[in-house]
C-alpha cells in the first residue's frame, strides 16, 4: 500500500478519461508517466528504442557489407558520444591526483588513440553485432576493453569493467 500513498497527488488535474489537462503533447487516454516519457512524436521510449535497434542492426549489416555511406552515418551518430565516454573513462582512471597522466596533452593523445582503436576494432567486428543491445552499448563495451588495455600497458589500474 505504500506505493499508492502519493498516487492521489499524482493524478490530480487529470480528467475522468485519464487525459492530462493542459498538456497539448499528450492526446491519448493514458496517463503520461515520468517513468515512460513520450518523445516529440508522442511515442513511448520503448517504441523509440525498438526503432533505434532496427536502425542499428540495419547500419551494422550495411557497414559489414562495405557500404561507406552507412559507415559515415554510424560515425556521425556515435563518434561524439563514444569519444565522451572514452574521455570520461581515461580522465577518471588516469587524470589528476597521484598516478595521473600528467598533462592534458597526454590525455588528449590517449583519447585520440583510444577512439581510433575502438572504431577500428568495431569496424572489423561489426559483422558479429547481433542487435541484442544498442549499438552504442556494444561500442562502449569495445571502448572499455581498449581503455583497460591501454591503462594496463601504462601501468595504471583500470576501472572495473
């Protein structure tokens, strides 16, 4: 019964048909939930995720077949977030404090190397992508291993996988 305690406060302001009053984006008869936000097109997150997975699988198949346009699209979609992910892992594991990498130039060089190694490994293994996880998740798994290998070679303790 504890989870229902605040339910009355959450549904106030909704009509008898469960439409959200005053919200032009939500026109369906379901209550918009903060755990299931709707997108610009009014689609639930799960629907968008399924569409993203289909796109990821299509891209992976086309890249594996040698389609350069698909490879360019894949890079355009995932290069910046992947670079941010790698940069964060390198900064946390090796930046600042005792055992740090030293200068920002060292970190930038390591970031460039890890980005290239990750993308090269991903392009070589893209035929093995099965679509069970998002393509970005798959890329991050490759990046985690590459960063851990790099830190091990430099004699630093890698972050837990």
